[in-house]
C-alpha cells in the first residue's frame, strides 16, 4: 500500500471517530450517518487502466426538515486509490471527491419524491484533474419489507485536459432495491446506465453501465452497520474501440446518528446519494483516450 493510501486510511479513521463522538451531540435536530470503507479494484482494459489495487473511502450524510413533509440532505464522499499498484499509474485516478444535495417531498402513502444536484472531482496521479456536475429527479418507497428507488439525471464536464474529454452532455439512470430480513439486515441490487457525447477527443461517444450487489447487517449489539458489496462497471469509448471493465469489492462500516436502524432510514426516505458510474467514467477518460 502506497504512502498516500496510508495517509488516507489514517484520515478516515480520525474523521470517523470525530463524526461518531461529536456530530450526534451537536445535531440532535438532525439525522444521518458517517461511514468508512476499504476494498479493492480489479480492472481490465483494452488501453490503459488495468491493474489491481486497494482503496479507502470516507463519506458522511446529514439530513434535516424544512417542514414535516419537506426534507433536505447533504452528502460528501472522498475516495483514495493505491494508484502506484496499477499497471500504468501515470494517468491513474488518485482521489475522487463528491458533494451533493437533495430536496425531498414525502407523502402519506410512503412515497418520497425529490431532486438532487452533485459535483464530482477526480484528481489524476500525474495529469489534469477532471470534474463534472449532475442534477436530476429521484423517487423511493417501501413496499412491505422491500425498499425500491430510482434516479434520472443529466450531467456535464466542467474541467478536463482541454480536449472535450470526460462526461460531456450525458444522461444517467440508476435504480435498485433492497429486501429487509430484519430491521438492520438486508440484501439488494442496483444498476446504472449512462452515456456521454462527446467522451473522448471531442467527438467520440461513451456508453457506461454498472451493477452492484450488496448485503448489510448490524455488528453484534454495537451501533455499527456492516455492508459488503461487489460492483461491476463497464466504460466503453464506443468509436475508439476502447473499454475498461471494473470490478470493485468493498466493506463499509456505518454509524447512524441516534441509533436509527437502516430500515427506519429507508422508510423515511433517507438520502440515496448520487449515481457514481458517471463520476467514475469522467475520471477514466484520460486513461481510455
């Protein structure tokens, strides 16, 4: 593991402890969670980007109410990658940061409609940074013990290497569901589709897809939830005949404020985060060029 990954792991541990011990005591009118993740990527590409390497992540969400039926949420996430273990680390993503906000309208029938907006920034190892914005609509509900959700949005590149590369003028779709065996134990699946035009060299289109399997439960009697997941993403620079297949395996530990269960969070319409496949695609553009 590289020096940057060790530093990031230390920062994740420190910030998680701060979130657990300080945030709940200062935010009794709010809810949310803090999480830390570790895992591994295993990538194969027809161009650059292949390799196996570790990652660490920290994310946090805070949520509140403007009124009994109108809520808000703010999300933040930072990921760091052991890029030095990649086959070609020169243009390898080194860090990815995400910030997003949500407004949600809740109805008596248990359906939650909302809008979201987000910003993603990828720092490359020895090349230009890539950043993008996205916005869209979202909905979620519980059907007995099944939580289902969907998001549709649009995004556009803000910063790249000056060649109109990255997630330009693209659309995204994300949907999924989870089945709760108990209040804090569930398993589920989600999928994403997205496209960008242009993606590479100012005229080549990109098509992207992803699927995630996940399961979570409470850790013994502790106020900690453990989640294991596996994601399988594909990034296709269609007219370049270059592709990157990405496999992500991770473990997430989450502390929810005020002892809230994961099922209770789903029932009240907790934050869905934002579609990650477009943000990852934006960061991989330089490697696939």
